[in-house]
C-alpha cells in the first residue's frame, strides 16, 4: 500500500508569504489539482504543513507538522509523513511525496516510481524531467523512518541526496515537453506561466 504526502510546509518567501498551494491555476487551487492527481494513485493522502493546521481543514485530510524543529526542510516533512503512516496505516509500506506547488503532476507517478525501484533493486526512487532530478518527488520506505530520524536529529542532515545515496535511489524519467509535469510555482511569474500552460494543455 502506498500513501501520498503533499509537502505544504514551505514559507513561500518568493510569493510574499502564505500558502503557495492555495494559488489558483485555471480556476482551481494548486492543492486541488495535486489532490485530484494523487487520489487515484494512493490509498490515502496526508498533508505536511507547519503553523495553524486548521487552514487545511477544508480538505478533510490528516495534516501533520514537522517533528524536527526549525524548518528543517523537506526531509523533516517526509519523516513526519512516515511517522504518521507507521502509526495510523500499518498496512502502508510506502509513501510518495510531492510538493504542494506542482500543478501538473503525472497520472502515472506512483506506478512509474515503483516500477523503476523494483527493476533496479534500489530501496528508494525519485523523479526526473528532462535533465533535472526532483528528489522531493520521491518514493520512501516506511521501514527507513528510524534511519531518517537519526540522520536529521543526530547528524543534522538536510540534503535529500545525501540520505538517499546511503540506501540506493532509482530515477524514473518523464519528458519536460510540451509541459514539465514537475513545474513548480515559486514566484508570481511562475503562477502566470502555469496559468498559461493550464489553458494551453487542459489535460496536463
């Protein structure tokens, strides 16, 4: 069983603060688009967010905050998701993480990540589009959560690539044209570009 984790814990400084996931793209928020794309691929979805978790109450999804203090980055959010999975979904062996600011996620994300992981014999998997790797878009084994906690707490590790390299990570590739499925909205210009792409490619 694979659970979905939406990482919505960033500070959105380049957008002037607030939740990037709530930006509207072609009539729907990015979060709505992410959830619609993930829901058919996952047994359940949880949201990682810091601050007042009530702001996501309308989703009716579990919201978990980082357990490692100080905005320790995506690995802290992934650990929070893995811990939630272990405590609440004992049948879940895998967690797929996605940023909350990617409005065009692929419909075959989980299948492709699992397939490449199995084919390579790696313990983990992440996504790539074109020449760019996206370590935050990854497939994580719940069984590795204690090792991840040690890396974050005892070693102060923050870079995803350093931790995944210890266990082996396979890469599933998608084309970046005509639209990058992992295009992320970080600035107002990005939001305008995403709006343009959504209208030009309504099936994306």
